[in-house]
């Protein structure tokens, strides 16, 4: 149990649909980072939120968006789903963006787009 | 050039031997370095962090950092079957804004 929870665990969606993934961080962790991990690849940085504002973004299109709330929860929204969006989506929390102690990951959401 | 590079493996090591995993990074200003272990279908788990040049030991694990060569390694002594996993090298970039991961090395410990 890492203190970072993600929901749902698994999800199947149809191409073109929209999806919302949720993450609940540890209390006091002001930073949440979202990663996409395709099969056989390392986690790819999607974006990061710090104190409810976007603090950096990776090479992902605008149809990937997010929110962070004052209660340490956050969302990743993906519109117009494509088959290549099928991946494990990981939420990671930390106190600061470049936390020297590293990030704590949730258990992930496995998204399958058919 | 990838920001963090690892050999994808698989690396096969006999039980009880030393497993050596390597990683290079491109951002010379990178500040902190991590090794995560990821079992199939699970999320990454932090096993080692290192910030200064040299070696850092924790149980059977030793992380080594050489900033001049932009090289990080992980040694696993007395390898056990439970060490079979993918090992992800990760780096905090020079602007200290995010952690960047390599693609991982798959390690297999054979009995």
C-alpha cells in the first residue's frame, strides 16, 4: 500500500470515446505527475500539476488534459480515444516537482481502447 | 538521442550471481538518479536513489553514479528468482521539474 490510489484498475473503451482516470495522492503531496506506459516501454511523462496548476507537459496532444484538486486528488482526461492510447496510466505523487526522494506511484489504470 | 538510455535486455543471470544493470543520461545538469523495479502488470517501486558520485549500498543492492561519464548502474548481489523484473532507470532533469524514465531492462534470474 503506497498511499497513492488510482481508479479504476482496468477500463475498456471504444475508439472516439472519452475517459477520465482518477488519482488520490498522499496528504501533503502537492505534486502529481501522470505517466503513460505502453507495453514494453518505460513510463512517458504526460504532465504534472503542482498546487492545482499545470507545471509541465510532455509530448502529448491537447486531448490529454488534467486537473488537480485541493484535496490531493487529480484527474487525467483523454478525449477522442485512439487505439494507441491503450496503455498503463500511472499517477505519481511527491511533495515537490523535482522531489529528491523520488515519486510514489499508484497501482495504475490499465486502459484498453478497442 | 534519448534522455535516459538502457539496454532493453533481457539480461539472464544465474541464481546467486551478480546482476549488473546500466544506464546513461544526456542532461549533464541532472541532479538525482533512481532505480525502480517493476514486476509484470504492476507499478514501479523505488528501490534505490543516488545523488553524488560514487557507490551507495543498501542490502544486496549497490547503485553507482559517475556524473562525468553520465552513467548510472545498479548491481544486485546474490541474485534471487524474486529479482526477476524490469528495472527502470530514472533521472530528475536539470530544471528539477520532473522525473524522466528509461525504457527499462528486463532481468531474468535463472535457477
